[in-house]
């Protein structure tokens, strides 16, 4: 009984103490506690925001010791509040800030605050000098002062980057006479840049990039003579670059990239004598680069890429003594690379790929500056690689692919120890590969395919400890043997050496844990495929077709968890195919052409043994049948001589004749073989393929066949495989892999609508397939018809495969809509079709995220507020505000919205879109 009384007394005492501290709390502390109660704090970042005892003195504020709170010297007033990067969320109550009249700095950046930004903060904290609300989810219109711009007269720094505001840019900000930094980028503001923005008194930094701005860029911006940094790109302006920008005498950094601008580069830019960085890429600028641009001798970075610039590189560029980056890629420039470029003392990055440059590279290239990255690919350069291109010892990436280079590879490249990436494919280089891999410690990527190299693969390739990708395919006279320790290279993932006349046996598969792709088809490799291949735990693809490999198929191959492609066709394998479903899932084409091989998916071994019993009798009839067959063949050939059929096979399809294929269509008359444009056929050995018929028009056979050949050589895990085609003068039958489900993407999504991981995998897979077509194929292959019905899936792994790629462009050529000889015409069509692919990809993302509710909604979604769209997507995917997936979903939606922007120049390329998706995934892991 007595203990019960003591307990009651203690409880009352503690309650009394709590009451006293609550009452004694000062207004600042109470406001912060109230603010905390309104917020979602999943990381418990504000755990020290509570009152223990009364302050040191009656005037001292209890909150001065809390994290993120800074007070004045005597702790009587809060002067700084920093809640940045604390994983806070919720609507921000503005009334809780009214008490902080002495606040000088407020930083709430990098959180998940939502709703409208409180006007109370913006117009009542009159002493505020720095306000950072960047990287949040604030929506609605930016606070408007109704014409009274003096409320924040002391504000120097304002950062509202990366929110989801709607409506126009706030005009009243231009009245803030002390404002030096204004960042409103990436926040979905609409309308035009107000002309009043040309009348800031003290502004030094202006960033309006990445919004939805339109209209003309106001010429009044030329009045900003105090501005040193201006970024206004990645919007959808109309018109040209105002020449008045040349009056911005203090400007050091100018970025108007991706802004839909036309016209030409103003000569008046020569007055920007302090300019260090000029970025005008991804616009529609045309004509020649003005000679006067060379007078900006302070330039360090010049990027004019992805425009329609023509003409040659001005000799006046010789004045760029400080230039480090020169990027002119993706234009229509021609002529040679002038010697003055090789003389620039500071140049370290040279990008001029995808133009019409010709001639030889300057012999002194790399000798006068510390060149790090050279990319002159996809031009018409000739001659040899300059011997001194790495003479300064810092060359990092060398990209010369898809030109007409000849000669041998310089021995000096082997001494270039800084090299990380070398791409020399699709040229006419000859001679031996000079690399000594022990002297290339950082090399990770080498592509020497489609050349005329000889002398075999360097035997010390396994010493390249960072080598990830090595492709030497289609060097038909390379010869030699496979290096004995090739599979033990510690980081090697992709090894491709098809069609290289390589002989000898397969090296033992020891210490091959990193390898994912082995491509050795169409060589002279012999020996056996040993069970040690099972140690290659990361192996996804093995193509050994068209060799002389003997013995059986090791059962241990089935233990490889990631193996999705296996082709052992056209070897000398024998015995039975192991019964594991992994082997059967590869399809018949993986084992065809091995006369002594049996078992599913080929004919059963019992049937094979029965055939052996009667083989002697069959042999007795061979001599008679040969004569009969020869007579019939001669008659058949004569009957078919008019419009003779030919067959082209790619990797994965046995080498059938055109007659084999035509007969499998079920009609003796080739002109009636396939009545429908798309159908199925069963080839002689039981392989089922999808067949598409193309009628050749106006003698376009060679053009169509060239495109089909390029499409057939385009192999990627996210592309439906083109196996081959047969043709005559009037028709082409294209054969596609049939080892895919015919279920549409929409049907998949109905069953997987709550599965965010599956949706993410599909979106990323489609992006990878498109990126491969746009950026890894030369020339690029536009898909032309990106939609859900053209996305198929494998049976087990939900890996999306793009079908119908390249047909739209091929039809343009077939119908004569594009000249087959005019490079400019072709390139323009390819670019246009690529932009359509990007737009349709954005629509496809929205279709996937909304479970099919938003189909072909690109035009309809343009005017929908982003926060409304996000709520719809969150609802469809059952993502709550506290779900960690919300940020990831939001980033994917942002990629979709970028892709469906109405102006093509505002859309990212597929390489960037894939990068953005990867960043979204990695950031929220």
C-alpha cells in the first residue's frame, strides 16, 4: 500500500516537471517542435529535437543545441536552420516559421517535402539572405508577391532546383537588387523567360535549364553585365540565339544546349572575351561556324555537337590556346581535320564523330598537348594512325571506328599505359596486333573487329588484369590459336573472335568466373569441350558453331545458372544431348549439323540407333540414288533458273539452302509460298521460324539486302534474333527466331501490375535494346515501331525482346522515299526515326507504369500537372509516400516525360535515357 502511494507521488512529480518545461518552452522551440510533429521523419534525423531541462538562462533558447539549428552569439535568436538531406517528408507548415524573424539562412534541400511551398516563408522572413529548397517535391505555383518585390530585399542566394512547380517563372524576383544566385532549374516552370529577367542589378549566376519553357529568348538578357554563369538550356524555345548575349561582358559560362534553337551562331559572341565554357549542343543550328568565334581565346570548353552545322573547322581556332574540350560530333561538317587543331597546347578531348570529315589525321596529333580522349569515328578518314598520338602519355580513350583507315597499328600504342578503351573496328587495318598487354595495365575495352589483321591474338592477353571486353571478330586472316590462359583473365566478360580462321583446341576453362560471353563461331577450332566449362559461373552465352569440336556435350554445362544462349551447331559432336531442360530450351538450331549427335530437341537416340542398323542397306543404294538425284537436281535447277533463289544465314540458323526453306512453306511454287506478310514455317529439321515476306520494288534489292544483313548481324539479348533470309529478284523471306512467347506486353502487365521489379526490368531491357540499335550499330538502326505489341518475352526470365526493328527504315529505302546514295538524306531519316523511337519509348514507359491505362498518351500528358501524374502512377503501383520505391518510380516517370517532349531537341538520346534509368535505380538502392 505504501509503495503504491510512493509510485503515485513520483508520477505526479514527473508530470509536474513536464508541465513546467512545456510551459517554459520559448516560441522558437515550440515552433520547431510543432514543425517536427507535422513532418514524416523515417530516418529519425530529428531525434535530438526535444526539451530536457530549461536553458542556461531565462533568455537562452532551448533549441539552440539541436541538430541543424544555429543561434546568434547569446543564443537568443535562431539565425540559421539547416534541415538538408535528412530524409524528411510531408507538407511544410508555413505558419511555424513566422516567429523566425532574424533567420538569415534556411536550407531544406534534398528531402521529400511536397505540396505548395509556403508563401509565409518567402514573404515574411525579411532578413533572409540564403534560401535553399532544392531537390524536393514542392508543387503548384511559385509564391507570388502581387507586385511587392521588396519583402526579400536582403536575399542573395535562392535555389529551387528540381521540384515540380507549375506555372510561369516568378517575375517579382527581378526586383531583388541584392540577389546574386538564382537557380530555378529542373522544376517544370512553363511559359517564356520574362523580359524583366534582363534587369537584375547584381545577379551573377542564373540557371533556368531543364524546365518546360518556350517562346523566344528575350534579348534583354544582354543587359546582365554582372552575370558570370548562365544556363538556360534543355527547354523548348522558338527562334534564334539573341545576338545581344554578346554584350554580357563578364560571362564565363554559357549553356543553351538542348533548347530547340535554329538559325546560326552569332558572330557577336566574339565580344565575350572572358567566356570559358560555351555549350550549344543539341539544337538546330546550321550554316558554318563563324570565323569570329576563334577570337574568344579564353575558351576552355566548346561543345557545338548534335546540330546541323556544315562547312569546315575554321583556321581561326588556332587562337584557342586554353581549349581543352572540342566537341563537334553529330553535325554535317566536312573537309579535313586542320593541323591547327593538333597544335592546340591544352587540348585533351577531341570529339568530331558522325560527320563527313575526310583525309588523314594530322601527323602531329597528340604531340603538342596531353590528349586524353580522341573520337573521330563514323567519318571518312583515311591513312594511318598518327604515330605520336600517345606521345604525351595520357591517352585514355581512342575511338576511330567506322572509317577508311589503313596500314598497321602503331607499336607506340602498346606503350600507351594509360589506355582504357580502344575502338578501331570497321576499318581496313592490317598487320599484327602490336599490343603487349603487360604494358596496358588499365585497358578494359578493345574492339578490333571487321579489319584485315593477321598474326593471331597476343598470347599475353591474360595479363590484362582489367580487360572486360575483347572483340576481334571478322578478321578472316587473323589465324593463330587461342591463348592458353585466356579464360583466366580476372575481369574478362566478353570474348568475341568469330570468323578469324583460329585453329587449335579450346583452352581449359580454369579460373573463368568472370566470363559471360564466348563467341568463337566459324573458325577451325578442334578438340573437346571439357567439363571444366562448368567453372564459368557467370557464363550467359557460348557460340561455338561452325568449328570441328569433337566428343560429347558435358552435362555440367547445365549447372551454369545464367546460361541463356548455347550454339554448338555444325561441329563433330557425338553421343546424346544431356536431358536437362537447360539444353532442350536452346532449341534445335543449337545442335544441328552434328551428324552423330542425338537426343531431344533433336531426334531420339533410339531412332538414331535404328538408323545405324539399316545404314549398310542405305549405303548399297547410294550409288543408284546419286545418279537419280543428280538428274533431278539438274532438271530442278533449270526449271528454277529464272529468278534464282539464294539463302543468307546468320549465326544460330543451320546452313539450309533456299530450296529447303521454300519447300518448308508448303508450296512448290515460290511465288505462292507465303501468302500472308507474316506467318510461320517448319524447316526441314523441325525448326519453327517466323517468316516475314517483303516485296522488292523498283530494283531496290541490293539496298534492302544490305539493311537486312546489318539487322541480322545486330545481336543483343533484348532483340528478337533474325536468323536468315532467302530472296530472288522480286521477293525476300525473312526468318526470325520463334523461341519467344507470343503474349503481348499488355497481357504481361495485367498479371504483373503490382510487380515493380518486373516493370523495371522490362523498361530497362527495352532501353538497352534501343540503345544498342541507336549507338552500337553503325550505321545506326532505328527501330521504327516501338510499341507493346512488338515486345516479346523469353519463356522463363521475363527478358523483353524487341521485334520488327529496322523494318520502317528498310521500307523507306525499298519504296524510294530515301536515296540509297545520299548520305545526308539517309542520316536525316535515321535521326528522325530515332527521335520517334525515343518518343514511343516514353509512351511505353507510361503504359507500363499505368498498367495499360495510358496508351499512346504522349500528346495528352503534355498539359497534365506532374504531381497529378505521379499520384496516378503511385496508385497504380501501390506505392505509398513512405515506400522507398517512390523516389525510384518518380525518376522513371521523369525519364518518360523527357522522352515525350514535343520538341525533338529536348529529348535525351537513348544512351542518356538508359543512363538516367540506371542512375534512378542505383540512387535508391
